[in-house]
């Protein structure tokens, strides 16, 4: 049995996640490449946001899709 087609919100979330992680990774790598010493610790924030934001967006969209379907 084949699974059904992927929901539109999942496709949009996947596109958003790829772009978000790429930009966050480039931001972190730029900070690491051009800073010295203590300044390199600033690269942690884009890495954390690069992971957490897509997870939160997925959870919100999943809840929205779940509750809007029950009507």
C-alpha cells in the first residue's frame, strides 16, 4: 500500500527548513571564520535557532492542521 501524497503544509515546512538551516549554518560559519576568541561563542545562537525554529514551526503547523481537520 502506497502512502498518500504529502500535505501542502509539510512541503512548505520542508522548503522553509532547508532555507532556514542553510542560512543559519552560513551565519554561524561566517561568525566562526571571521571572529577571534570570545567572539566565536556568538556562533552558538544561530546554530540553536537553526535547530529550534523549524521544530517549533512544525509543531504549530501540525497542531493547526490537526485542529482544523476536526471541524
